[in-house]
C-alpha cells in the first residue's frame, strides 16, 4: 500500500487528520487507483451530487419522524412530537434544528422492501444482499455513477466514501460489484491505519516512483509483450495528478474551513458504542462531504452512529439524535447558503425500522415492514410522503420501495438506470434498478 502524507491538523478528539491518500498494490508494480480514472470524464464544472448518510442498525421510525402520541405507552414510548416549520408536520423533540428546517426537507414515512438484515446493501444498491445477485454482485450507486459519468474534474474522484471501516462487515459499502475495483469509492484514510507510511516523501521522490512504474512496464513488455504500457500511461499519469492534487487535499483539510462553520456542524466523537460495531458520530464528516461535492465529487457516503437499540432505546437515542440533528441541519443550511441546494441531494436513512411495541428491555427490535428516510436539497420542500397505521406497523398509503429512492438518486445525478444496461461479470447486460422509477412526489 502507498500513502502520501499531507499537512497535520488535529480535531477536538486529538486524532491527527493528515488527509492521508491511500492507493493499493504498488509494491509489485500494480496500481489499482488508475483504474478509477478510466471512466469517461466530463467538462462541465457545475454538476449534480448526492451525499448519503447511512445510519447503521436501523433507526426507529416511531421515535424520529413518525411519532404516535395517541398510541398506548408501550408503543408511543418516551419522546414527544414537536411542531415543525410546516403546519401539521411533527418530528421528535430531540430534532429541534431539523424541525426548524422542515420547509427544506422531505420525510419518507413508509419505506418498504428491505429484509431483516443488518447491512448497507439495500441503501447502497436498492437490492437485498440475501436475494439473487447478478454475476459479480450488485454495485453501489456511486460505482454505477463512476462507470457511467466518470469524474467531473481529472483530479477529483467521482465517488468518495468517508466512513471508517466498521467491524460488522455488512455495514460497510458493498463495493463496486461486477463493475470492478476501478469504480470503488475513493477512501481518504484519516486514521493512518495503512500498510506503509512514506514519511517525508516529497513530490520529487514520488516522481522517482513513477519512473520505477515506467521501468517495470518496460520490463514486463520486454518479457512477454502481453501488456501495453503505452495504453496504461495516461491513467497512471492521472493517478499521480489525483494523489498530488491540491484540490483534493484542500477539500479534506478542515483547517481551511471557517471556525464558525465547523462549530455549526459540531465535532462529534470517534468513540464507538460498545457492542454495536457500528460507526462513530463524526459530525465533521458531513462538512467534509460538502467540501468534496463542492470540489467536484459526484457521490459521497458517510456512516453515522449506532441505531440497533434492542435495549434502553430511549437512553441510546438521547445520545444519538442531538448529534444527528446538529450535523444534518448544519449541512442543509450550509448547502442553501452556498447556493448548492438544487445541485446536491442529501439522503439520510438506515436498513430497517424498529418494532412498534417496546420490549421488556426498554428497547425496540427489528422491523423491516416499514422504515423511514429524510431527504434534503434538489426539489425537497416541506413534504411528508406516506402514512402508516396507528401503531406505525405498516403503510396505510404510498409505500416507498428502497429502489424508488435509489431511482430518485440516479435521476438527480442525470442517470437513467432503466435505460442503460451494464455488463455483469459474465458479460450479461443488467439494468441497475430493473424498471423502478423515482419518487413522483419530488419530480
């Protein structure tokens, strides 16, 4: 592995954020990152982007956006609904900032179609990992966009993943699937957990390694003629441009951001909740996400917090919701203030809902029959889509399938996943969404 070290800065948690940029497989002459740049580029500087905030574990729809104050105590729980900026729309009392921005949001109260499975797969692909898969497996939406649209700028990756790797493997980005590593998310390794750190490596020494790459290509070509270095050279050149890009480094460097903006998002914490194997509550990752899309990224994903509260649900959510409220509200405000709200779609959701009846441990169990999502940006404006029955057990009207949300993401990005077939690992054409259309309420 190769890591290039940038300027050192520290967040409030004391962890050094040097914006390490990581690429793989250099030791034996292979370089995986150049493949990322093989997708067709675009010359347009104004582009559409998506920021997805994945809530691993399944957030409780009853306790966030679909409270049932008239239900029995064992269903309604401890939280009170509060009024929002939109008449007759209420959310949890621990989401006051989002309540004040409701005219800029869309709440989905009837998300359906997911299995009882702790995995990011439904949110990233629209498909269950437990069902049938095309050869090579379904790709994440960012990988599809990387394949079909490529980078906006040659020195900015189209797809970035900010989530630290979670111990529960299915919570992580399922990857590029049959599209191959060329279209995997670019991951800045902020924690520095890499195979090799090249301390003090200058751009001149990096150039020497580029010369070594060219030499290895010549050696391989002379041995068997099987590989054409002339074909690969432009992509390796672009890779080094990306790795030494001031634009990318600046987007990752939060010391360049105004202190008042950083304070608005909050700093969060790197600490994980014991037993959850989920994500830290890093509020500033949402700020990094904004900086990346502003610099040219098309898709950015973040994982935030832990939401699988089988025990002490209300104690747990009191620790999660204020962080989520602050960070997401700051992101929405920031996008509007910068005039990016029409260009950037924000999607906040998890893989399932929680059981309407509170269990004996004061927790809520898995409930795949219905879940929720929060959308902002694009054409979202004070909307609530879908209605559940009196105990929030199932939709009464307008069930919204995961695939419809993915179709909305694709439509915003200018991709029609029902018209463009991609070849799976056997060469068979596959449509990413198989006929599902976007949310008509947001058209």
